[in-house]
């Protein structure tokens, strides 16, 4: 189990701070670090505004992708600081649980919609397109869903094929199945982000 899964147990709600890629990130300072859990390794990063990256099973190029996503922000590695920040997140030491997301305008709309899927719920790409008010967008959603860089909390694992099964997952089908099975037993309604989203310019 990855540490941030405990936030699902608690029924935590988040504020989503959007940052459109291509805008000025020059004043952002991001600290990232690597950690270990009983489910495996992970990479986690925080901007000054909130959690901005969580990647299970990081690969050799994970930190480079983080840097490229947020450039020209100042990005530094500090494993100990990042893990302490995670503990503050989990223990309520942070007053607000902010998810700081950076992407294209379309990606941000898709991730916003993902945050409206309740814990334990599943939607198809067609359902997701309907949530966005554009039934024709279903074919273009796969790339945006897969580009999510805050795994588990931005729940791209809750999107499944209309034909049945659980479908693919950037971090492996075994983890996707594990997350879906676990969430099926969580009794609270889960994260519903739509009531607390606000926009912030970068």
C-alpha cells in the first residue's frame, strides 16, 4: 500500500490548483524525493502550493520528466524533506491538501473530471467525455488520462473500457486492480472535487 492511499481511507478532500503548461513557472520552487513503501518505491514532489507529483514505481527518467513538465521552475531533490512533507500531508499537519497540476488546457479539464469520480466508482471513456460535455472527445481522452502525474489521488485508475475488464494502466494492471479492489470496500462516498475547485494563474 502506498502512503497516500491513507487519504482515501480518511475521505479527504482536496483543492485543485491548475497551472497551464506554457505559462511562466519561473517563480515555482519544487522539491522532490524518492521513498519506499510496502507496495514499492515512489517519487513524490511538492511545489510551494501543494503536492505536484506522485509516481509509483519510478523509472530512470522519472525525475527528468518531472523537471521537463515544470520547467523553468527550480527543481531540487531532497529525499528527507519530501518524506517529512508527505508525513505532514498524511497527519493533518498541512492546513489544506492542495493538488497542484500542470498540463495543457485539455489535460487539466480531464483531470478535473477525474477528481469528480467517487471512490469506488468506475467510468468509461464515453462517460468521461459526457462529463466534459463533449461526447466526441472519447477517442482523445486516453492520452490526457495517461499523462496524469499525481497517481491514485487523481484517479485515472477509475477509467475502464466500455467493453469490460479494467483496461490498461500506466503503472501496471496489477496495481490498477489492487486499487479498484481496495476502493470497493471503502464505505465513504470518496473524493468529490467539483465543489472546491478554484483556478490560480501561474
